[in-house]
C-alpha cells in the first residue's frame, strides 16, 4: 500500500506539471481497483496468517493488530485516503497542518501552558499570520510590519 500510494502521488504530480486538472476516469477506476485488491490481500493476510490476539478477560471484542486496524480503515475510508487523486486541491500529506499545530504543542509543553486565555489567543493569531504568510510565499518580516487593515486587504486579494 505504501508504494501504491507513492506511485499514485507521482501520477498526480506529473499530471499537475502537465497542467491537467484531473486524472482520466479509466485511470481513477484502475487506481480504485488496485487499492481494493491491496486491501483485500491485507485483510486475507490478517485473517489467515497471524494467530488471533487473546480476548480480554473483561469481554468485549477481540483486539486486532495495528496493521489489521490500518487495513480496515483503508477499506472503510478509501475515498478519504485517495482524495488527493480525485481532487488536486487536496494535498497528499497533511504536513502543513501538522507543522501548524506542532509549535502550539511545543509552546504548551515548554511553558507549561499559557498564563491566560488572552495570551493564548494572541499567540495563535500571530502564528496564524506567520503560517499564512509562509504558505503564500510572502516575506514574513514585511508582512508582520504591515498595519492590520493592509494585511486584511492583502489576504482578501490572495484568497
């Protein structure tokens, strides 16, 4: 599945470079079918090849292995996992979102949280402006030195 997703991302990148707005329908159907085949092979592997994990003493359902849970999620949320192939506006990874959250978590851990709600709101506002500036390819220092009204106008034009 790992190599399949990387290959699909490569196809999407090549199509974007050519200026294509979407992959051809036959290719999308082939991608969906390949994904289904890989998921089915994974499910078959977990059902027949690995010994079951013992049931909890308190009852309930049997625990599944992490790989089995991943294959089941890929089966159940196939459209979400392949959304980057169907809609070119959706990134292959969520790295930008992860990076945006990371600084907030680091700040909370280092300083043991924020002293006030107002301080947290100011920090979030500044980080949001910096993140947007970076994603738009603007100069961060120049953007931070712009008056708020000018910044709002600049964001309206960019959006």
